[in-house]
């Protein structure tokens, strides 16, 4: 089955949204488990990793929203 371009964009939008959700959940788990342990040992590395995980889900959600609107405009 070959997907039409508008459905490929919709699937891409869904993928970005779900990836953002998974990363957001991982960020919460990291902050409450491993992040607390790593802060005691190496504050610099864990802080940088936590900052990336704080920002990345919102970037993925924004890209997913934009791609979803492009897909809707092609209907």
C-alpha cells in the first residue's frame, strides 16, 4: 500500500508528537531517579543532559503541530 503525501505528513506529525511524549516521560523519570544519583556524582553532565531533555519534547511537539497543519491544508 502506497501512502499519499498528505497521509505521510499526517503520520510524520503523529510520530513527532509521540516521540515528544516519550521523551517528556523519559525526562521525568530521569529527573526523579537517575538524575538524582548523577547530581551527587557529576553535576555538570547530568545537568546538561537534563536540559536537553527539558527542551527537546517541546521542539518535537512544535514540529509535529506545524507538519500536522500542513497535512490538514492539503486535504
